[in-house]
C-alpha cells in the first residue's frame, strides 16, 4: 500500500489541496500529515453527508476538493450523492476506506453488512469506483482515469482497501490547562450516581470502557450506528417511562446527528444524555471534532431538555447529582481529557451483538423473551406523555 506521504503527493499532482470528511483509523497516519503539511486544508465535518455537500459547495466556488471517509458512513452521504452530485453533474471525488471488506473482523460485526454491500451499491447507483492500487505508479494511472470521469461530470469513488501506512509523527505537547478527568473516571462516576439505570453507550472507546467496568444485562453497547445512541436511548425511555435511561455519548458522535437532540427535547423522556467531550475522535487517532465551537448545554436547553449542566471534574459531577437524578431529559456535558488510558476489548469479543440486544430487551421487559431469537417485542407498553417541559 502507498504511504501517507505518497498519498498526499498524489493529491497535489491532481491539484487537490482542500479536504473534508469524518475520520477512519485506517487513515490515522494520513491525518497526522494533513495537520502538519501547510499545503493542505482539512475541514472536519459532523457527518459524511455534510462533508460531501461541503466539498460540492467548494467545487461550485472553484476550489478543487475531495472527501476522506469510511464506508460505514456511506449511508450518510447517499442522499447528497444521488440528489445533488449526480443530477447536478458535480464531480465530487471521494476517497473511502473499506471497513469489513472483503470480510468483517469477528469482533467488528457492525462493518459486515456495509463491507459486502459497498461495491454492489455503488454499481447499482451507477457511480464510477476504483480500488486504490498498491504502488504509486498504479495510483497515478488510476487517478488519471478518475480525472477523465470527473471532467465528464461524474462523481467518483476511490476505494482504499486497507490501512495507509506511515511513520508516526511526534505528538504535540498538551497544554497544562487541559482537563484531567478521564473517560473511564467519568463513566465510573456516572454509574455511582445513577444506580439501577439502563445504559446505552455509543460506538468506540466509550462502549469498551463501559464493558470493561462490568458487563451487565442493563448495558447496551452500540458498536456501530454512530450518532444514533441518543435516539435509541430516547426510544427505550419513551417505551419504559418507569426506568431511568442513561446514554453515554461522545462529542463526535453527538455532533454527527445533532438534530436528534431536538427530538429528545420534544418528547422529554426520563433520560440522562451524557456527552463525554474531549474535542477529538479518540478512537480513530485523536483527530479534532468541531466541539470547541459548539455549546452543548445551550443547544440542549434550546431543544427542550429540562436541564443541562457542564462539568470538568468528578467533584463537579457529584455536586450536580440532584440535577442528574431529576425526572425528564437532562444533558450532562462532561469535559474530559483528550487522551484517556486504554479502553480494553470490545464487548463483541465475548458476546455477539445480537445476543447483547436480546439480553438487554429481556432485562428491560422484565425477563420476558430472553431466549427468543426471532424478535425482541414484548407486551405492548402505553407510552408516557410527550412534549412537556
């Protein structure tokens, strides 16, 4: 596989120095060089659809641009691909890593479906797509063909089949003012303050940390579906108003589908939405999110959450215990350190994700349907009132 430095040189040769996207761990060395290379401008986007539309807009403005994404986010950009780029003949160039292809890792079942569906889906949509060759010369020839397609007005995808290698660059020294509250400490403190709750955790290191602190039937670890943890938790809380539901989100995942907060605020379920904000996509190498310019507590109250707090230490979180335990929807913005100790293994290394779902549903539904592999639905539950503050 070509190296990260060679990849950037190839982009320069086709005149592409402006990029956007959502990080993938396959490209961690590439992102390090993007940050250090003054030739390039990279704009982080909340989700792949936003990145695609942003690049389309830059191209309309006369700036040659491209995307860096992973195929797990392909669903997020299908809409602007099919309803913007293709009918408007905007030749957006997308470099997309192929997670779960040609086969998914047993511990990463969240990549299985899109891993095998990516190429057939692009073919069905009629979108030109090419696999990135392993040599610089092969990549240069492939990009020449891509440029011909783009000159004809077609968006084009370059599929990156594996990790882009490269020497690791020296990490910048962290300012002394950064918070010392770690991810694991934040999760442990939430568990102490909110016992007897149901727990939903977002993808990445957060789910790993929750699993390592003690696996239990009341824990639902979402290894995929980034950005949707709060909606899943809100649906559980709406169905079971007698339970307190806690969703442990990250800043990157909360930002990915920020509009979900409006839905949560509208229905105001018995939910604590904890956003662990370290300003980075830590699971993919520490690339910056846009959290630094986002006021989560103000957004939450504007969306209808009953209460919102922002804390940066375990002591501050304990002092806000009464707010966390109050009924209705609560946003807890936890400012944590940009780097935390290793998170450990995924839950799917021990229990399959479908078993996790059935186990959780059986616990929530009072032990019913614990062994039912064909579905999760229990007895109908009357939904609580929605919409009140």
